[in-house]
C-alpha cells in the first residue's frame, strides 16, 4: 500500500494485482458492449421495431443502468467478472452507487471525443496501476480479483 492510495495494492510491491489488467479491461469492455447491444436489440424488438429508430438513446440508457447496477456494490460488470477483475477505490473498497455513477459519467466523458479516449487508453497501457483517466481523477483502479474471494 502507498501513502497516496492506502487501500490500493502498490503496483511495485504487489504487481500480481495489475498483471494483465489492461487486456482484461479490453475484453471486458467487448463483452459488456455485446451484452448491452443484445439487450438493446431485444428492447427494440419489444417495441415492435420502433425502438430501432431510437437505438443510440436506448443503448445509452440500458448501458448506464447496466453499469450502475453492476458496478455499485460488486465493483464489476459482467464482463469484468468474466475476466476476473473488479474496481476498488483509494481505500480499497468496492464502489458504492455514487462512485459507480461517477465512473459511468467519467467513462462517457472520456469516450465522447477521440483525444480523451486515446489518452485514457494510453494511461491504461502505461500507468503502473493500469488506470484510465477517470480512474486517476476518482482514485479508483481495476485490479485482479483477490484470491481470498474464491
């Protein structure tokens, strides 16, 4: 643990918490994208096809609800769980609803434009804790799920 983030494992002393996290985050993102996409298609079909005219808005609404419901409490979306990673805050706790809301808002702000999205990808690839821009601001990090949870 470090003085700056006492609850997050130190990347130099405990590298196993961050090993492979960048790739796992990518595959978790793809998994979540597919899950939300399928849910959006099903919701659009349930409206007898009218929902396809509003596909982007429906997708965003489902995605926000999905992220809020899965990140708050358990600290991981289904994609994150599948990849064996979860989010922790600077104290080492899983995100509550407010933190999940900020993580979701940060995700949408960082993906709204190419420059913050590229910077976020670079920070995930090259920062010691594999943190995105949002993670740096909020003091969160995605870590490999601790073994004692099994």
